[in-house]
C-alpha cells in the first residue's frame, strides 16, 4: 500500500499529526540532513503501525518534504486502524 506524506523535520518530538487532504502529516525531531529525517519517518511509521522498519520504504521524495511511502504487509483497513481518521 502506498501513502503520501508531508514531513516536517526539526520538530520538538516525533508525531503523526493527521491527514491533510490525501497526505498524512508527520513531524520528526531529526534534522533534514544525511537521511536522518527519512530514517525517523520510517521508524515512526513502523512503530505506529506495529510492523518492521523493513516493511516501510520511501519510494520518492527522499530530499523533499513531500514523500511517497510503500507499506508492506498491511491492508488499507489495517492501516486505517493504526492511523488517524481521514
């Protein structure tokens, strides 16, 4: 399953804010340098969805605040159970 993200790096703490249109807004404390924010996004999503980090993969937007992420092993219904409502 693919989801679209809006990532805000350099936040006070990691959090999933909620849906803004078709994008899930996420805040991460890591800075946007050397892949640190991307790693934090993967870790936060894996933890929130109760899946392995290897099941979360950024497929586009590696150097952008707008990212596309593939989530393996979850149906849309399971995904919606773990994330804020749209």
